[in-house]
C-alpha cells in the first residue's frame, strides 16, 4: 500500500510538472544624476516578474526588489468554457500621469477586483462585467479598436487604430476627451498628445535619440480615501514646462547605456540598464 501511495505521489508531481511552468523575467538599472546645480546622486532599481501557467490559467506577480522587496502586482486569469475570469489581487496607490496634463489613473479601490468577460455573438465584440457592475463592450472593426465602459462614475470610450499611416488614439472619460497621434516622417517617429507633449525618436550614428517637449503641469490633489488600505491616487505636483534629450545605445554586454539631459533642472543623467 505504501508503495502504491508513493507511486501515486510521484505520478502526480510528474503530471503537474508537465502542464505547469514558471517564467522569470526582470529589469535592473543604475543611474548617476549630476542634478544640475544641486548635489549629484546615484540611484538604482531592480524588478522581477513571475508568470506561472497551468493549462489555460495564468498567474502573474510583479516585485520591486530594491524596495523591501515589495509586491507591485498580482493577477490571475483563467477560462471557464467561453467565459474569461480575470482577478486583480493587488491594491496599489497609483500616481497620476506625467504626460503634462492632469490625467489620472483610477483610485486604488478600483485597482482590485474580478472581471468576467464573455465572447458574445455580436461579431468580434466581447462583453465583460466586473465586480462593481461596470459593463464593457470591446472589439475591433475595420482595423479600429473600440471599447466602451458604462459605469456610474462616468462612461469611458476609447478608439485606436491606424488611419492613412497615422496611429490615432482617442479617449473620452466622463465627458473629458484626450488624444494622441503618432506617425513616421523621413525615419523620425513623431508623437503628439492632447496635453501638448511632443516626442521625436530617430536613429543617430547607431544610437537612438529621443527629443521630448513637455508642457507645464498644474497641481492636483490626492483622491480621498476612507482607510489606509483603500487609499487613492497620490497628488500630482505642479511642474514647469521643460524639454529633454535622451541618447541610448545597446552594448555588446547586453546592457543599454543612456544619457539624458533635461532643462527642468539643467541636469545630465547617465543610466545603465538590462532586461532579462
């Protein structure tokens, strides 16, 4: 009997190993910033991502290694017949975007939850509903990806696609519309956002150079929260308009070396990074 039990245990382990797997990836970097007229500083960052799969189920966990370490994300996605179930199990305090406007991510209370989607028989559309009762209809028609989410805090509609060689993205959230345009002219990739942020990316003697013009940004307060565990997005501080030039090059060692100059504080930053 003991031999049969042992044999069954070995068989179970072998079967599990055959259908499950864990993929490890990450990034690491070290930066030196002369900070213009202020004291220079050195900083570093290291992040890891664990992706576990078993059949049609995927679990993804992100970790910030140099900060604790601390978990930065935790999600699970699986399928039950035609139904897809996705669970976000990590509650984060989001930071407002730095694109030059006051666009904000959702509150931390909206970060966690379960979303259930079903491939509905309406062409290529997918209908989903989350644990808050928000209903989303999304799909792609004639090369244009469309998504509409109906919720009490304000509907969100997004559209993106390529029109006449130009990548266009438009978002309307609770009546406020933002957009971005991207195209390539003579080998230079250009992007323009409704926040008036402009970016140009092009090759330069085997290097990649990115020139960015960022408009001024007004301050915004944090989203109120009842408890610390339910904290909202952090405040966005005011910022003057500035420009930056970044030149990067892939090294034979596998790392990437980048130099960035910013007029915000007249600083030069050198950064060596690697992804694996």
